[in-house]
C-alpha cells in the first residue's frame, strides 16, 4: 500500500507544495503529473490508481495554483520550471517521468528543454500548441466574469470552451465530463485565491512550443475531437520532437483524461515502463486497440 507524503518547498521566495504517493516496488522513475492552470495536487485519482502500482506518483500545487503562494510579477515559465526542478531535487532522484496535460503540457515541454538530463520520459496530452484569436477572446470574457464575481458564468464559459459540444461528433461520457469540468472550475473560482491571475497568465504568458526537442522519449496524444487545438496541429507539434510518437484517442475531445481515463492511463503506464503502446479503440469497439494515427511511429 502506498504512503502519501506532502512536502513544502519554496522557489524565489514563493512557497508551494508537492504530494508523492510512495511505491516501494516501483518499476520506473517517479511520474510527475502536471495539469491545467487551475488544477491542483488532488485532481488526478484516475492516473494515481493506474500508475501507483508501477511508480511513485507526484502531483503539485505549483506557484500560483491551489494552496501555493501567488506568482511574482512578470513571465512565469522560468519560476514554474524552477519549482519543478526543486521537486525533482527534493525527491532525491536523478530523473523523473513527466505527464503533462493541457496547460501542464507546456510546462512539461518547457522543463524538458531547460533540463533534459532530469527527464526520463515525456507524455504530453491535449497540447495547446495553437490558440486562435477567437479562443483568446472567449477566455478573456470568461476571465472578466470571474473578475466581476460571476462564478457561474465563468464556470460555464470555461467548460464550453474546453469541451466539444457538437453532438454530431461522438464523445464518451460527454455530459459527465461537462458537469465535472464546470464544477471543478466553479470550485476553483470560489476557493482559489489566485484563479483570476492564473487564468490571465495562461492567456498572456503562452508556452513556447517551437524549437523542438531531442534525446527524451516522448509520446503526444490528443482526443480526436479536441476543439482547443485540433489533432492535426498537435501532430505537427509532435513532429518537432525527435523520435516522438503521436496517437489520437477516439470518441474524446480535449478532456480525454476524463472521457477515456482507463485508456489514457494504460497508454501512460505502458510508455513509462517501456512496453509497446497502441492507440486505444473506441468504447464500443472490439479488440485491444484501433489502428494508430498515421504519425504514430
């Protein structure tokens, strides 16, 4: 049975914390899970259950998120990457695996480019590699609602902006995911002291997805109906990473980790333990897996 440990750290005068589920019989390096701008250390039970038997699972309230202190003024990526490096050092391990989803994919990629020698493997999902001006305007309107104290309108706009609402596109657990995301955003708006600032930074302090990466085994995955950044754009991003693999998950949108949690976790476990990985089949499909995306290598 795993032991939960929560550790407090600081970086550049900013306090933050991380949580590790100890696994004495681990088969791979610890897995650090990085999520959206408003996600904290307790939002990943679906991954913890599957990754826990093979690795120590690490989650965090990074600066500006959850219980951590607010980020200092100015660009945040260097501070956040320094905080993540602090976690790796505090764990006392030479390298870790990183699972980065959505906003967290940008953080994970930024860390891999800054200190590649500390990253064993990289899994990036729902990569927001391309955001349109219309999307930015949508998020700004949502942020304005939050700034005005209209948390219901904020939560609704965020959920609608992150999920595919086109009924002609099949998405597993569509309404369940919508209710979950809306409720999570509402809770973050009500209880996170940094919600407005975190959202503003996610809009203005965009990660750099250019320049590529080499030397780190990397898997990029996308829901086939991702409306935040369409899968073809995520495939193009994956192609900038030497030797990377890309797959699409059927009947899922940007929130593929909620709609197809078992399949995503299984892919992550396999990749982090150097086992063969194949694209998941749709929920109603027969067999172990569907044909992978053409960019799968």
